[in-house]
C-alpha cells in the first residue's frame, strides 16, 4: 500500500480531519495536498460510489486544469496518484486518480471494456451477449464522477486530460471509441495489451461486433486527440500479463507492435470515412512495461509538450491480419473469439 494512500488529510499544525466530514470547519486550503474522497457516480438502476484519489496544487482556482490518471488492472488508483502526485504542485494542476472498483465494475469487462456489453458477448454464439444500458457503463460513471469533482473543488473545467497505462490505457482507448461524448481534451494510452480494432467481425474486446457502434460513429472518436504512447522496450512476446490467445496475438506479437498496428488501421479507417484523424503515435525510448516510467513520459507530454523524435513513421507496415479491407477478414480463423478455453487476461 502506498505511504500516501490514506483517505484523511492533515491540517498543518493541527488535528487530522476527514475530507468526508460534513463539518463546517472544513476548508480545503488548509489541508495537505494528498487525499481522497468518495462521490456518488451511479444511477438508481446501478448505484456507484467512486473514490477519487488526488494530489492538489498549492492554490486551486476555478480554472485549475484537471489531469485524470487511470489505474491498472489491480485497481491501485492510490499508487498511480502517487506516480503523478508531485506534478500537481510543480505545474499547478489537479491530479485525480478515479478508482473503478471491482465491487462496482468486476473483472476486465467492467473496467477495461467499460461494462459496455455483458461478459458472454465475446462468444461466437449469436444468441449470447447483449448491450448494457449506456448509463450503467463505467464510462458514464466516470463522467458523473468528473461532475462531482468539479463541485468539490469549485472548478469551471469543461474538459479533462486523461492518461492510462496497461489496463488503464485500454479504458482510455475504448472510452474514446465507444463513448466519444466523453469530455476528454487529450487522451494518452500508454502500453496497452489489447485494443479494440475497427473490425466488425470480431467481438469486444478485440473488435466492434455487437457493440452498437457503426463506422460513421467513429468520426466522433477520431476527432478526439488520442496519443498512442509506446515504450520501445515493451516488446516481450511472453510477458506474464500479455494474453497468449491467438485472437490477441493477431493484433501483434507484443505491445509495441499492437500499438503500431492499432494506430495505422484506425488511420486507414478514418481515410475511408473521409474524416479528420487527430490520433498520433508517440514512442518513449528505453522503457518497457513500467507504469511509473511511462507516467514520467506522459506528464512531460501533457504538462511540458515534450516529445521524442518519432521512431515510427507513416511507412510502417501493418500486421497482415489487420489489412483495412474488411473482405479479407471474412474467413479469419480468429472469429472463434475466446471460446477455446484458455484464460484471457486483459
């Protein structure tokens, strides 16, 4: 557990107070910069209590910028808040790590795929799987939590920037593809292990079959500024958290290759739709699958505008399993989905 993971903040030179207290004595300016509080982010049909871990600058104004940091599959939001915590004072921004709890949104279906469809939706049996009401998705709950955050700190922010690593990166990319109404300014997806391709022959989490998303809907997704951030050393084909299912390996042999393929296939899709494409590919040299180190690169990009010389350019080759011609995938053996009995980590 992080040394900064307590939910209470401490008044300098005084007694400890809980941020969840209704005491009239509570004044945010007097509290230390690290803390957390719980907001109601659900609906009557699906109640959700979401804890928001934060690090705040010395002064918060109505115009303070919000950076959302998404945790990994362990739901360790406090740890990711700590990775980013020092940047709050350094750059005068509010760092917030929402905790998408296992209780409210169990397994990778609840978190990484947004609770968008039921878990049996990856089956090739057409009678299985169904859409979840949009308001019950973790994407919608996240947006409601943002509204509560604004109330808590008296912010005027109309948008937020968002960064996620690994499982958090999956959340970011799928939120933009499935729920483009999200109020994201810039989104960064770092070192994702699987992606949802614009492929209507494959089920979520690999494609858009039965998601209700049509090709034209992706125009709104491509308007977003999404950064696919890849560590050049994240090229381990047998990483313990990397799915070894054939359907997953078809996206690329490792995370580095998967990200390159995902970027290019979506670029081709945007060209077919004759629409703008505001996604970009950024590489970080010498870093593997490290949330802490990729946090540094993400912060440099978002807060300083710092980038590295591109390693990958428009002449990169796309995995042949993902050519833009949809007809070439009609006989793809990967349509078996994940019904082969293997364990499939997100």
